[in-house]
């Protein structure tokens, strides 16, 4: 078996293609490729999280961490053009696809970079949102939580989606150690959308 999406430089041969997607009843098309997460379609958990998402009132930028080819960040940048949306992924192919997709939507409020978790993303964020890289292991996922807590402004929120069988209970326990307000806002088909608010 080859490498997976949580790698700096995928070894899978590149074969970019356009996919069609519907998010909250709106039609989108994205460039995807081998070696990135959910390349055939936007995964169920991501759609579920975007269905549930509500932008907090606190001012500040948004960070889409583990952005893949960009559906979360692009959707939020399209609907919240007053916010800067930072998008980051460790996977260089994902970053290039995100740049290509942002250009398709002519978005000027997106910033994309290759990096590990929130490295290089500014502090005082209103939102950190992520379909976290479960296959990278619990240590990486928990580091994401810690980095998000440090980067969020007071009143800012961390949004994640995670399957129960892939560690949702331990994720909630870890978040409860850092955030005073942790809520499951959506449960469907084993996926849980969790919001952790920094007071």
C-alpha cells in the first residue's frame, strides 16, 4: 500500500480531475488528484460539518487546517467574504489543488500555505475548522486541538468532525481538558460535529 494523504509529497502518480459537488444545495466543482483526502467526492463528515456551521460573532480570521483540495475553506470564504480564510495542509499536492480551486472561484480572501497544523497561521482567530487527519494518529490530532486553543481569540471556536469509531469520545475528553464549553452539535451516521469554544 502506498502513502496516504497525510504526507508532504505523495508518491501516487498525479492525475488531476474535476469533480462536481453539492454543499447545502449549492453546486461546486473542484480539482482533485491522487494522494489527497477524499479525492472522488466531498466526504460525508465534511458536508455534515458545513451543514451545521454557524460563524461566531467574534471578529477574526478563519483557519481551515488539513484543507485538502479546499472545499471547507472555499465554501466559508465564499459565504463570509468579510473574513480572511487561512488554509493549510502538510500535503504539497493538496496545497497546489487548493490554490487552483481558489482561482476558479476568484476568491481574494483566501491564503493557502503548506505547513504542519497551524504553523505560520496568525493568532487571534475566530474559528479553527478541521476534518482532522485521523490516519496521522492521535498525537497529531491532539496537537491540533492544543494549537487551536492557543491560536483562537477569546470567544473563538474550534469545529471538528470525527467518527465515533475513530475516536470521538477521546477527542471530546481531550477538548474538555482545554476548553470550558464543548458541545456535539450534530450526530449522523456515526459522525459527530464537535464545537469547542474558548472563553
